[in-house]
C-alpha cells in the first residue's frame, strides 16, 4: 500500500477511489434526507435503522470516517506536490490557460467542505453518539416518538446555520464538477462512455448539492 501511495499515479488512483466511495455515500445520504420532506415517518424509520443496525454502526461508519480523512489528507498531499510542479511550469507557461479555475482551487473548496463537515458533525453526529453511547439511549425515542425528524427541523431554524449549509453545498457543487470527471479519468474510465459520464457527472454535481440546499431551505421556511 505504501509503495502505491509513493508514486504519483498511485496517489491519484487512491484519491479517485476515495472520491468515488464518498460520492456513493453522498447519494445514499441524500436519499435518506429527502425523505424528511415527503414522509417524516419514513425518515424516522430509516434513520433509526441506520443508527442502530450493527453493520452500519461498527463496520460501515468507521470505513466512512476513514474514507473522509484519507480523501482530505491525500488531497492536501497532492496539492502540495502539484504546487511544486506548477512553480516550474508557470515559469514557462500561463497556468490559468492550461487548467480550469476549479482545478486550480480544489484545495479551497475542499477546505470549505471540511469546515462544513465539522459543523455537520457538531450538529448531528456528535449529539447522536452522545445520546446512544454515553447517555445509553438506543431507542431513538423522545416523548414517545422518534426524535430524528424533530432534531433535523430544529437545526434549520437558524438562518445563519441554513446560510452556512447553502454556501457549503455551493462549494460542494464546484468541487464535484471537477472532481467527478477527474476521479473517472484517474481510474482509467476514458472510453466510449466518456461523454455519458461527463453528462452524468454534471447532473450529479449540481443536482445532489441543489437537493441538499432544497432540504435545508424547505425546513427553514416551513418549520417542519
């Protein structure tokens, strides 16, 4: 593993795999959260299952946390090495003419997303871990009803928090617009399906963040 990560191609390939893994998780996360708009009961039931099923909690959750950490650490490593390479190439060429704005600023959109993940953990994950494993309440109930939907709506009362979520998902869309195609290229998915993948990547990169923005605004404006 260390030998693979020591090579430029190996690092890009590992980065791409972690990105694709996180994109699958993001889609799954959106599928669950959109239920809160159409069916609070379904959202509560799915949230309780995901929050108590042993395979999710003790196998998939640690893998997800590792994937997030790995992706960001590897992103910083690649950015440092790319910057060193650019210092040489910029002396001969105009870097802005050879790459898109987004590809040159992935580190900044990544930092914005990382800050959002910290906020999201503070809002939801840490309180959930405290409730289940410190307080010891695995029931998911509050006053005789599942608490998941109630807690979700409560978080979106504050316009400042909703604004932070909206800005973060705009950065996520920009990050995905470049990152999705880059990930497929890094794993060698340049073939007759490339055009279709590019179309799908644009739909995904814009649609999923827009969907999360819709969820936040819906609960903020309706209060339910």
